[in-house]
C-alpha cells in the first residue's frame, strides 16, 4: 500500500509539474506579446520581458525550501502588472537620444512614468509572477528522478508553445490568453485560494476588455492592428492603420497621398524611356496603397508580398480603391526575403514599400520583422529578380540624412553605381526619400564615405554604425545586477555556492546566447515569420528533450568527451557561416544541413549539462543558478549590436570553456579525499541549523534537473 500511495502521489506531482511548465511557457509568450503591444519601448528592448521571466524562474527554484507559497500571490500580481501595462508610457524622445536608433512613431497612454521606474516595475512584477510558478514546479521535481522530472518539464513547455501558436493562428485576443492561463493557474493553486483567485482573474480579464478600443482591432501573430476612419478636418476619405498603437499606414484613393508613391511611375519611368512596367513585385504591400498605385499606372501583373495577414485583410476590407480585389494582383502572405529567395520570375519593377515595423520578431533577440530585408545580401537577391532594364525602388520616411546615405551606399555596393535619390517633405514637415537603381539606371555622382552597410551578420539598418549605445550598457548592467541581487535574496551569495554552482551559471549564459543565435540564423534561412519562429523554438525543446533522454542512458565517467563534441561543433559553426546555406535551393536539404549546423551544439550542450547535473548533490540550487545565469547571457546578447551575430559564437565558446575549467576543478575537488577539520564549522555544531541544512541537501539531491532554453 505505501508503494501504491507513493505512485499516486508521483503521478499527481507529474500532472502538476506538466501544468506548471505549460503555464510558464504559455504565460511567458502571452506577456511578451501583450506588453510589446502596449509599451512602445519594449520593441527596442526585445528580450527585456524574457530576462525578467528567467530571473523569476531561477529565484523560484532557489526558494523551493522556503515555507512561503508564492503561487497564491500570482493572480494579485498579474492583475497589478496588467493594470500597470495598460496605463504606462515612456518618453520616446529620451529613448531616441540614448539608443542611437531611429524611431518611427509614438503612442499616447494615460500615465507618464520615468524610464527607470517603468523598467523596474515591469521587470519586478514579471519576475515575481514566474518565481511563484517556478517555486511550485520545483517542489514537484522531488517525486521523480531528475531526468524524468526534467522531461516532464520540457514536455509541458513544448505543449505551451503549441497552444500559444494555435492562439496566434486563430487570431485570439488577450482576454482569451490571460483567461485561459489564469484559469490553469487557479486550478493549480490550493483549493482554499480558489474563490479569491477567481475574483482576481475576472478582474484581469475585465480590465483588458474595458481598456480595449471600440473600433476595428485585430491581433495578428506579430502585433495589434487598429483601423481608424480619417475624419474632419482632414478632407481626404480613407482610413488610418496603426500597429501596436503607432501610426503605420493610411488607406486613401490614388492621388491623395504623398508624391513619393507616384515617383516610380513618373520620374523613374521617364529615365527608363517611358517603357511601362508589366511585371511588378511589391515587398511590404501592407494595406494596399502601393498596389493601388501600380494598378493605376497600368501594371499587368503584381506580386504583393506582406508578412502580416491582418494588415492585408484590413486593406482588403477598408481600402477605398479595393486593390486586393483586382485579378491582376497575386497576394503572398510571407516574409519578403524568403519570397525573393524562392522567386523565379523576373520583374520590371521591384518596390520596397515602406517595410518598417515596431514589432520584434523574437523575444530572444534585437531582430525586427524587416531586419533581413535591408541588408547587402537582400539587395543582391532583389537585383537577381530584375529584368535587364528593371528598376529597384525604395521609399520611406528616412528621418535622417545618414540613413538615406547608408541605403544608397549599400545599393552602390550591389549595382556598382549610385542610385537616383529624391527627397520630399510631407504635410507635417517630415522628410521622405526615394531611391531608384537598376542595371541601366544610375546617378552620375558616385557616393563617398557612406555609413557601414547592414549585412546578414549585422542586420541593424537603423543604427548609423556598429556601436553599443549607453542605454543598452545600462540595461546590461541592470540584468547582471538583478541576477546578483536574486542570488543575494535567495541566500546564495556565498563563496561556497559560487564554487559549487558557478559552472551551471556559465552554462545558463552560454545556452541563452547559443539559443538566440540559432533562432536568428534559422529565421534568415527560412523566413522571419511567426510560424518559423515557433517551429524553431519547438525544435530546440525537442533536441533538449532528446539529449535529456540520452544522458540518462550514458555511462560516461568523465565529461571531457562531451565537452570536446560541444566545442568542436561550435568551432564548425563559426567556420561555416549559415548564410552559405542560402544557396541550397532544396528547402528539405537546407533544413537538414541547418539542423546539423545549428542544433547539434544545442544537443551537445544539454548532454554536458545533464552529465554535470547528475553529479551535483544540490539539484534545485544548481538548477536555480543555471537559470539565473541566463541573465548574463541576456546582457551579452546586446553586444551583437556592436559585433554582429557570428562573433557571438566566440562568446559561447569562451563561456563553455570557462564552464569546462570550472567543472573540472569542481569534480576534482569532489574526488579529493576528505581531510579532518581541526575544528567544527558553525554549520556542524549542534544547535546551529546543521540538521536543517542536511535535510535540505537531501531533499535537493532528489530534486530538479534541466536547462530551460
């Protein structure tokens, strides 16, 4: 009977652990989507919410032995966080000054909070929510062997990704996200806490519904889309479209928009000998204005590429010219760079039609939806699609002269001569510019001293040159400081803990960098879409799960062979840049090669982690150190702005080399024979908590394992 009872308890703990892991991943994705749509600056600190999640998870595991049950506080903290997000605002001009990047738009909300306080509140509240969930998950680990518990954790996380991906596919809105996540959290809480938790959960949902606008709103897989009618005193009929609360596009009849839309069909066409455009490709077709102009000027066939299906759907419904209803228009809902990689047709005109976004594609990295469109390699692909007398046109609100110079220099590097450049001023005094170039279309003046080009390795168009702005330095220091503060709060800021678990912190930092780099390079190879992003994360979790299952069957006595495989695979990854795989036409073969190049280090990294974790006597503590170590990795990820993504591999190699040295030293210390101490330590003296610490150590030895990516 005791065996049966223990099995039932283990099964109950397994279901609970699965549910908590599901809830953590699902809620993490929901908060990243929701906060970035409400708080403008999070589009530029893309991994801010993610790092606060990791800090909370790490703290939760380090606080497993504490008597306080933080899970009961989750509904209250979630309500407070949602309320804060709905009313907060940051001074965007301050960000522009310190980030060194161009900003396209600003939103207006109810409350203006200083930047430092806004960051601290968002960071702290998010961390507290996930600390409460992780503490409860850590308590469930002791029912299983470490590898089994970690497998359940990964399975729950993978299911959370699948569930939220389904929400994105169905276009479900935040009330559903938080109602479903909150209901699961309530069910996982103590029954006596259910009434209070349900009331607070209802408050969260009602707060989001009450704050929702009454006009047309859609939640795409990337951002929140709002459509507003253009009203007096503006006499132009049409609609305005905003993305995440920022002015993005307008839908108006031909002839009522800025003259930049006519430029390809007037001045450029005249320079081309007035030969009409038959085949036209529009990258960033949006709500259809560029398409309507191409139709108006007689294009015979148009391929309209738009990454966000909800923006295209809004254009189909609201644009007064109804361009998407014309049979000459072929709509492609995909990433523009991915479309150009696969395209075989050649065009008379290729337009990059204002494709800029405030949406960060991944919570792991500083990559926006259009980042890989505006690189030297992307322009080379666009040139390949032009007919012999074809023309490539770019136009946008470029704000700064150096940005237009940068693009012109990149085009000159691809075509061998300078483009035509035409500047305009809009009705609000803003600067617009258009650049046009082709094999037979050039300017007579060659450019000199243009800013460094954006490349697939350094895809940061809106930065004048590779550098690390001061604001990012402060964010990096904040991440590291919060990690150290978390260790102090959990009572782990001791030399003994550092010696025993420092290697796990280094592995956490290295793994986050490795994961970030892998995601970015998969997006380059297969398209920067939400679906590719979700599939990459799922593939990473599956590789972690496979490594976890394999390490349980290995009988290695030393970690050196695993470290050799890991470091060897990282060296190969550095020596073979993934963008070389863009030349592989078969998507299946490209995927196999990319998986071997990008996922094998992740697999070997988890074999190393599993081996070292199996030998630690303090499992939950080691796991907590590993998660807190991701704070360092999150800080180091910002260095890609200055050094590019390929060089991150060298940082990963350095971190795992440090982990190898540290673990070798730690394992050697464990193997050394014990020497008698001349006097008892304070912890070994009766009455000085020695029994409590020994019991805690025994419990932790049965506890958690794993590495959360």
